[in-house]
C-alpha cells in the first residue's frame, strides 16, 4: 500500500537540516517518483541522473524546485520518472551492485 501511494505521487519532497540518508528517497526512486531533497542530504545524485532536484533547504529554493517539477512538459516529467528508477537500480540495487558488497566484505574480513 505504501509503495502504491509513493508510486502514484507526483513527487517526494525531503527538506532537512541533517538527514543522513533518507530511506524514503530510495523508496520513492524505486517507484519511479522524482525527488526534491535539500542539500543537507546526501542526494546530489538526483541532479546527476536528472531524477529530481537537490536544492537549498529554504522556502524560496524548495518552492522554485517544486514549481520546476510541476511545470515540466509531460515528456520531460515522464523521462524524470524513468531516470528516478534508473538511479535506484544503477546505484542501489543489490543484484546490480553485488561487487560493491563483495569488496566491502573483503575489506572488513581483512581488517578483523
């Protein structure tokens, strides 16, 4: 039910002064939902993948990003939704990134 709600949402906004990751961002991306996250979060990849906006955490800048999202041409918005899913799959899907986990476990096993 949660995924259906997130997936049918036009976008997700995560303004924060100190969020360390924000699992809800990953949940939104997995549903192809564009994200607006503040620069106090580690989500610069949103801009790199054109899957949302990474903006200052103030009313003016968040408003500008929201209006940019709402005023997009339909084709650009649909592309952003596809890009959101691609970002999730490319960077965070375990099966697509198994080598990252393998390297991590090798490092911690060597250090113990």
